[in-house]
C-alpha cells in the first residue's frame, strides 16, 4: 500500500508540474492525421507511461525517470550539432519500465534542417528535428541495424513522431519523447547527452 501511495504521489507531482511541456504539434510539417493525433496525446501517453514506470521493479531505473522529469521539461533554446550518447527508456506496455544502455547518436545540420540519427545498437532511428517558436518536433522512422535507414512515410508502423525537450531535473540531458509507439510500450523517451 505504501508503494502504491508513493507511486501515485510521484506521478501526480511530476504530471502536475507547470514546467512539464505538452505536445509540440508543428505547423507546416507534413504528418499523417494518425501522427498528429499521437503528438497531440503526448501528455496522456507520458502520464500513463510514467505511472507504469513508477511500478517498475528496478529502483535505479525508477529513480532515473523521476530525476529526468522532476523539475519539468523545457524547450531547448538551440539544437546543437554533434555527437551524443543516447539511451532508450520504454515506459508502460509489455513491461512497466525498461532502460537500455547508452549507444551512439548524432545530430547534424544540412542547410536549415537538423537531422538526428541513432548510429549503433540493434534498433535504430533516423529523422529530422524541426525547430519552431513553440518547440522542437521530430519526424522520422525506425530501422534495424542490418537495414538501411528509412524515411517517414506517414502510413508505416516504423514511422515515429515526437517532441524534443531538455530535462530541467538533469541538466545536460536532452529528451526525445515518442508518444504511443507502435511496438512494446506506451511512451518512449530517448535520453541524449553530449559527448
């Protein structure tokens, strides 16, 4: 009973924080209606994912999620190109909480567009970050390490959409939140730390 009360209190505090950012549905980005809906449900999938994560068996993984969201999320003032280490955190779904180790990611620029790529690991992704006044949105697709990168097409279960934030509770950590992924979880978070 004490664990349930602790979980509920933690989730309530994290979700109700005025500093936690909501959706980042972008203007002018060509997304399917399905993916606009997924982005608009970001707060809901985050809440459900975090509630499940706080019931996870591994206390250090629960602490990581709590720390990342404890002070809220902010919109990055700038996106910085370079090499990053990144890890995936899966909340809710098949398992309450799964945190993977760090792999290699990169953010690069080409003209006025930012590109983000997960370069190592068996499950990878590639896509673009679109910077607007309201926030930074992500449009991309997942692929396996033995496949060529895929493009977002708007009707594939490999398509990904998300919002890009900075963690105010763990300075130096950027978070790419992927609401309602098609496989395994309720809400995915990619934590990126500059190398």
